[in-house]
C-alpha cells in the first residue's frame, strides 16, 4: 500500500511554507481545504483506492495521499465530534490563562485544530504553553506538528512517535500548576 501511494507527491501539503505563508485564518476549514484540493485533483481511480485504503480511519496512515484522503473523507465528522466535546469542557480549562495539551493518537492534529477553533469561537485568548503529540504514524505525526506549530507558534512542541501501549509515565508527564487537557478522541 505504501509503495502504491508514495509515488504521488503533494508538494503543498509536504512543505510548511505554503501553509505558514497563507494569510487565511488557520481553521479546520483551511487545513481541510488544502487536503481537499490535492485529493480532488487525483484521478477517480486513485481517489477510490485511497478511500478504500484508509478503512474508515482505522488503519495507520503512511503516505501523504492517505493523510489527505482521511482529511477529506473523515475530517468533518472528527472535527464535529471534537468541537461538541470542547463545548462541555470544565471551567478550569476555559478560565485558565495557560493550559498544556496532550493529544493521544493525534493523527494529523485534528484535536489541536478543533481546540484552536473552539478558543476563537468563545473569544478566549488562552496561552497554550506545551503540546505533546502522540502518534504511531510518523507521517501523520509530522503533519500534526506542522498544524500545531502554525496554530500555537509559542507553545513548546513535543512529538512522540509511539502507540498508546508503549507510552511511559515520562511521556505523559504534566505540571501540577498548569491544567492539562488530555485529548483521547478515538
């Protein structure tokens, strides 16, 4: 599978410069539109293969085309689920000046993107001090790190390329003085 899709290159998605240079608001819609543009330009046969290869988001994504297919096919549903959850956050997260985030199985960072949109929606200027992204797919982890660095450029960014069962206490350490939002969205 990896070999089949690795020959398809997505320059605009692989390179951070187009995303970082864009003057558009960096929202879920912005990031999804980047993937959608790439995905829709592929021949129908390749789109169908990609759609089938991601197994409704249950397989580990290992190529840029698969990342884009996932964002196109599953992104809206995943974003809606996260945004609904954020509306019910405890007040300690909404009222805190600073928060840390640990996103388990972060994929492309949809949890971080949805959180940034949530903060914008409720008009809160909250400092995200530290973001820990945990993901077994190296390709998805790199994409998540790009998204997080664009949305929260002042946050300390830690990436951990591991599965959930391989995590140690040190991987998910959090500071007692700062509320930590743990995102487990799958």
